[in-house]
C-alpha cells in the first residue's frame, strides 16, 4: 500500500488549499452576516453562489465522482485528501465544490442505478448545481438504524405508484433549491425476505401530497451546509411508474451501495474538521495566559495537542487504507474497513474538538468560533449513516465468524 499523493492529487491539493485561503475562509463570516439578512434561514447567501462560480471557473467541481463521464474521475484514494481539506470549512467548502451531502450520494445513486430518462431529468441539473436534492429514509416512528423497519408504503396503482409515509431528518429538504426526493419505502411489506421488501422512487418536491412540515434542529443548529433537515410527510403522493429506481425490491441493495462511499466521504471531512480544531487550539494555547504561564506551557494542554496529533495520523492512515481497498477490491471487499472508520473517526474527532472547545473556554461554545458547530456536526455522525453500535455489531460478527 502506497499512500503517497500522485501528481494529479498534489496539483489539486495545491489549488484547493489556495481556494480555501483566498475564497472560503474569508467568506465564512460574510455568509453568516448575509444569512441573517435573508427572508428565510434556508435561502442561499449570495457569497455561496459566488464561491460556486469561482470553483467551477477553477475546475474544482464534482471532485467526488469517480466516473469521468460525470465528474473529475478521481479514485477514492485521490479524493480523500481533497475531501479532508473541505472538511476544514464544512458549512461552505463542500457546497462550493458541489461535493456536499446528500447531493453527492444521490448523484452517485442516479449515475449507477438511474435510467437514461432519470439521469437526463435529475442527474444533469444536480451535476451543474442548478438544483439540490434530498434522500428520504429515516422515520420517527421506527428504529431506522434497522432499515427493514421502514414503514413508508410505495404501492403500485395502475400506471403509477402511490407513496404514503412520514420521514424526518431528511437532509437538504429545507433548501428552496431542493427539487427532488429519493424516497425509500416498502413495495412488498409482506415479502418473506425482509431485504427485498423495499424500493426507491423519485418524488419531485412539487408533487401534490408532499408536505415539508418543519425544520429539524441538530443540537440547536440548523445545519445550512446540507440545506437543513426536515420532517416530510407523503400523503397519497402519486408519481409515474417510470420514477422507480431500478427494480421493485432493490431498495435495500441500492441503499447499501449509496451509503458505502458516503461513509468514507464523511470520515475524510471529519479529519479536516479535527485538523482545524487542532489549529485553533494551538493558536489559542500560545496566545492565552493562565496561572502565570501560557496555555501552551500547561502540561494538560500539551497532552491534548499530542494526543490529537496521534489520533489524526492514525485515522488518516485507516481512511486512506479504506479508500485504497475500495479502489482495488470494491466496496464489499472494504466492508470491514468502512465500518471501522465509521466507528473510530467520529468518536476520536468529537474528543479532539471537545478539547479545543475546552481550551477556548467560553469562546469555545460561542458563535465567535466554529468549534461548537464542528462538535455538533461530528457528534451527529455517530448516528448518521448507521449508528456506531450497528457497525460494531456487524464488525464483531464478522470477526467472530473466523472462530466458529
């Protein structure tokens, strides 16, 4: 395994680092100021559109898509260090590069499983950044960590399907540019195989019966980077049969294919969040004095910084190994490592950010620094894309099989 960055990765890293310094970091405060003046917290600040235009101009667009027909054609190993850089400003950078969830996973899903008409109508405008999208899977009435619990019904009726159900924490749904939902529900609720009961279907936002009921907060934050999280009700929503993605009963398999890359993208960005937290902690430590010494001279703070550096280097190597395996043996062959990084990365990054918050005192929990929002985002990823405990259960079972 050789994780040295190749020439293309190095060139893109240099360009992206310059883009962050020259455009993204200066825009963070501007975006907050503009958002405060907008009529809705979900409207896009003008500076975000400026960032997107500049990223397109510089060729820093759709970097996540490995298929050169649709994106940059980078491998997972090439994309990993770039996603890490965007994680340093998770509210702005991924969106600026058209590399923000849930659009990334939805574009990958459509590219892999959509038919030509679906790609033409929905994938193409997503690739150009003209529209946003949402992925509707999680439900409030069941333990959605077990996807076989999903209760939303997708019922065949003549030449179409009728969708009924209630979803929540549907990322992207509050964004006024969100035009399409990919909805997971059951087409065969009485089927003998619980993993063949589900299907996925495309539901345009303006379809009668679709109600975006309310915004869901995340630790008190509204998470503008993903276009918010919403509770959405589908009440007798009728769409053509051609909106089904793949075949009936294929929803569970499609979900697994979608979530694999999404999990590693999250972990890549988390490492960038940890790096920014360490940078802020170090700057704070050398600039503040307590009990006759700078914080940087206090042994406990030195331990925090040293432990953070060790954790980040360990995590980065594990994420790069996972990316390399996904490129060489496929997502299924990297299943153990994907689960391992999903368990290890949010856990460690939450701790690193928490120490940075502590070093900042009251400032750490305030809006004057990005740390509180970074912490909330990292903590949420212990739940998103499968709770840690689900991955631990699956990983333990795979280990135990060796001894049975």
